[in-house]
């Protein structure tokens, strides 16, 4: 750490101040801790073509209400109060990714020219709807049993993927609602702790640590360069030089050139 440039650390602090902290402090000074921490309705103004990306959504479709959380991001609320729920949500998300991977691998294997799913393809693509339509035709025409089995299996994989995605959406909705409700339960002490410790201090500490990490990586890279430069000893270089000199002398001798 003594090697870290102090100005680089100061620059990290000022960059965060100008990008985030300045607005946070102004909001707290203007509205107070409690009001500043409350979610507000996201701005959607079609006339001025302004549409804020919401941080939280309550409801679905046209009845959905979109919220912005200017002072405390939902991730901080979740990390402190709903860590177990987040772990379960991550597991469900991983299950969706796995279901999608299985579908893609099966399609990649069989949805090829001459493959069991070739007849279900349309413009080199295949979907559940295409697979279902082809299955009806295949059963009606008494097609290859292996093709029928492959179509049935693919549809089951699509259904499993759809069910996994549905569970994730429901879990996300439940977590969003619990998070939204938690904002209303926060005390001034809770808010100060979330902002001062979890948001400002955590971010600044991480940024300062990144300077040390960057310096460490630079030093390691330099040490590796030096190590590679001095890997070959002087005696080894001299030996290689003698061999090269012998080769050159032999070529010169063949050409009739004498030393």
C-alpha cells in the first residue's frame, strides 16, 4: 500500500462523489433521510420522450407500477434483509439456465439436416410450436417412431424450461414485493446504516482497494517480464552464440571466404 499513489485514491473518492454521492447528499439535505429513501414512481413522459428504467415493479401488464429508488438500491435491501431469498432465487435462475442449456444441446444435436428434428425446422429454426405441429403430422402419417420420440422429448424439455422460467418470475415478483414493503419499514437508523455503511463506505473501500489490486497486478506482470528476461543464463547464451558462429563460419568457408 505505501506504493499506491495517494492522488489516485483521492481521484477515486472524487469520481464517486461527482457520480453518486453528490446527488445522494443533496437529496438527503433537501428531503431528509426518511423521505429520500422512499421509492418514487418512475417518470414516463411520452411527450418529452422520457422513460426511466424502473428499479422495482409492482404488478404486471398495464396495471404494473414502476418505481425508482434514488438513494438506496434494491440490491442493498435484499443483501441485508433477504439474503436467504436471494440465494434461493439464484438457485432457481441457475435451474433455468440449465434447462435452457439442455434444450439447446438437444436441438443442436438433432435439429440438423437428416436429424430426427429436421422436419420440424422452419428457416433453420425450431420452436415448441413447430415441434408440436410436426408431432401431429408425424403421428397422423405414421412417421419414424424415433422422430416421434424425439419430438415428444423436445416438447417435454421446452415445457420444463417454461415451468422453470415461470417459477423464477414468481420468485422475482415475490422478492420485489417484499423489498418494496421493506422500504416502508425502514427507520432513520436503518437508512443511515444502509447508506453510510453498505453504499458509500463499501463502494469507496472497494474503489480504494482496486488501486492496490491494480498496482499488485502491475508489479506481478513486471516481475514476470524480468523473470522471462533473465531465464537464460550468460553461459547458455554464449554456448548458443558459439554454435551460431560455427554455422556462419561453415557457410563462409563453403563460399570460399576466409577469416
